[in-house]
C-alpha cells in the first residue's frame, strides 16, 4: 500500500555547499511504491557515510517542496508514476532548481526512456537491479560531473551506435519502433505469448504488454495479428 505523504524530511538544514567533499550524497527519492523507498532505505542504511536519503515521497507533486526544504544533491525518480512521469518531473525540477542533479531509477530498460531522460536534462538512467555499492558508485560519479547509464543499457546503445555508423538500425526503426519494440515484434512473429516474450527478454509481463501496445499504435495495427502481418509484409524479419 502506498502513501501520498512526504516521508523522511530531516529536522536539520542543509550542510554548507563548500563542506568536505567526502560528505554523504544527499538524496531525494520519488517513487509511488512505498516498498521501493523502504528498500532503498534499508539498502543504504549501512552506507550512511556515503549516501543518505534526506527526503522521500510517493507523491510526485510533493517533490518540488521537498527539494526546497531538504536540499538534496540528487533526486532519484521513478520513470512511471501515477501523478506524472519521472521524465516530466525531471524537467519541472530542473526548471526550478537547475543546480539539482536528477537520476532516473527504474525497472524499465527501454532506450527510448533513456533518450527522453537525457533530453530532459537527467544526469543518469539506472535500473533497480543495482546493488548498494553499484548505486553509490554511480551517484558519486554524478556528483563528480559524469553522466551515468546502466551498464546493460549502455551496451545496447553502443550496439545501436555501431549499427547507425554502418547505415542501419534495428528492424522496424524506419517505422518508429524502438529497439526493444522491435525485439518484441520479432518474438510475436515467432508466435510467442506475452509470458514467453517476458521470459526470453528477462522483463516483466506488464512491460511486454506496454511494448505491445506501443508497437501496435506505431504500426497502426488493431491487434497482434495485424502487427505480425505488417512485419511480414515489410520484410522486417527473415
């Protein structure tokens, strides 16, 4: 069960910006699942000298107020939330607080979300599969001025860049499909169910459904059968 109230706002104020650089990174966490916030608190509890959650909320509409009161260094935002997306919130927060650094922390490893996050001004795009040490390492790099991307997603981006350099992209890119949507469509052509696709791509069933809905819209297809017919007609998969 989630809550819409602000969580964990500290009583004290912000340490001086010119203080010792080894001080812990101050984090604001915005995620509409309380379980995720609690999990991050537990994960970081033994690393309080390196990273500390100074404020958290399950309500994206509270985020701006918490930045003002808690003065975090980095805002960790989920991509998909009820009130607004993390991408929209990223743009809003950076518009009001340009000194803030924003990192998207999500279960969605879709490169299209990454592209949009970078355009919104985010300094990182990470998945929730990270360990505490990995997460803190990425956050420290962000504080040093780097932009960080989840290693698994970075590998796919490197492959995409190589394909672009060779003058090609993934099947269906000319129709507006993302690389992940292309992968899902290819498995639809093979006759796999949503559950089988999720297992093959190591993603959740709901994520598969999201990709299917998106690719149907982009292909102008009413259902999976029409999408497969379009893929075959266009010669996307051989």
